[in-house]
C-alpha cells in the first residue's frame, strides 16, 4: 500500500537523503575545535589514527619494491624513466620518474614531487604521452602535463599509475556477460569490493603512495626530506589523503578537489572511488585539513568547476586558514588559494613556484 498518492511528490521527511544528511551532520567525532596548539596536536594524533583506520589497507606489510626498469627516454632537458615496483605481494605499480638533466649532471640531490593524475587515460597524460604512448611536445587536456612542468621547475618527479587508472584498470574480457550487462568501471568494481571489506580504494592508493615514498628514499639522487605532492581531481583526492596521513610530505598542491564532502562529493554524481566507509563519522574536509597544516597547502580551483563549487572552496579554504592559526602556522603563507577563471583543470599559475619556494627555501614550515 502506497503512503503517497500516485504522481505526488513525497514529503521531505520521507526522503532518505534528508534523513541521512541530518544524521551525518551530527555524526563527526573529530570536528576541529581546538583553541591552542597543544590541544590541536593531540587532536591530530587521534584524528589521524581514525582516518588511517577508515581508509584501510595502510597496515599492509611492506615488501621489497624489487624495481624493474622498463624504458628510459631522453626528452632533451629531462630523462623519463619507466619502472615497476611492488607495493604489496599482490600489487605491482608502474611509475614514471622524470629527472632534470642539469641537476643530474651536477650530482646534486633533487627535491621530489609526487604527481598524481586524475580520471582519464592514466599517468601518461601528465608525463608528456598520448593515449597510444606516442610522445607529445605541447600540454593537453585538463592535466596540462603538470608532471613535466614540475620537472622543468627542478623537481625529480615520481608519477605513479594509481590503482584503477590507466594500465591498472581491470580487463573484463574473461567474463561471460550472459545478461548483456555493461562492464563496470574499475573504480566502481574495486571500490565496492573494498567497501565490503570495510576499507576503500582511497586507502589502496594512499598505501601505494607511501610505498613509493619508501622506494624514493632509497635513491641517491632523491632528497625526500624535500618532498611535495600535487594532484588533480581523483589525484587531488589522493594528494589530500596521502598528505593527511604521511608527515613525510612537506607541502602539497590540491587541484580540483578540496571543497566539502556535503556540498560536492555527496551533493552530485561522483566516481565511487571517492567514498570512504565511516568518513563522515570523523569530520568534514576542512577538519581533515588540520592533519596537513601547518605544512603548506595550495588549493587550485576553477570558478566554473561544475563538481567542486567555488563558493564552497572559498569557505573551506577560509576555515583551513583559521585551523592553521591554531596550529601555530602562518595562514597567509601556509594556506593559499589559486582561484582562476576556468573549469575542472590544473592551473599551474602558482603551483610549481609554490612547491619550489616551500621545499627549497630554508624558511619552510616543519611537518607535524
């Protein structure tokens, strides 16, 4: 028996999304409310552990990366090296290293930048390659070859193929689709598996990123005491969570992601890989930014980005600046917003200089 007449709109109190939204707003245990540095630091310890537990997979045992170099290409002013490393006994991850030639010739140890691509055809799109693997010499698409741009700024760039993208997509050709179903995206299929385990694809990606940093720390040319991270969209999500749980990252650029769970991730259609079981029980995005700060954070945001509304970005950045003040940081220096006219894309107008200044000048903030 229907409780509404045919053709009528259900009353608001019967809409499940409204019920869940109301519950979610009263759920967070780690809203940032500290008013002094000591209390804030205790909050960081407790909140970071809660986030580690929610993401899942971060307790995976470490393995020998056993790097295998697949190719090395001379791009004129830098060398692009492709290799494979093991991140778990079951997972082998392709990684591109972009190494500036001038610094390599001098024998100097290079500052390191992790470069995380978003959805698309994978990591090739940020290291100067077309979909078919052929070389390109001009930036393209919403990624704008930002891995190459970071390398030309002076960083040794490590650009991994993150889980579910590019070469790490699932091949469904072995499945017999008797019912004529469409193939699910790798992100969706992996995320639903992870959720059934009480974990997340975001956790898999962060774990892989942490194993990559372990490997980079073993390279004589890489100075991981000067480690930054930059990512766009899904790569921005990874940059956010990886930096939040890994204090080895000393500065980050989050492009096309930092905003609000309620006003973006939950307010419209997003890939299933964005969802982490229990995350709303911890806090909002602007609360979790307190796990990054007072390490420097730059947010890139397009005024016409349809999935990360600019008004929400501005409000969340302002809240991050308030949090930064409590954590004894300098909000004007340590929380920057590059707001540009455009849609969902990398800006780069400030990002590359921001990371260089924060990582390669002696006045950078200490990690927390």
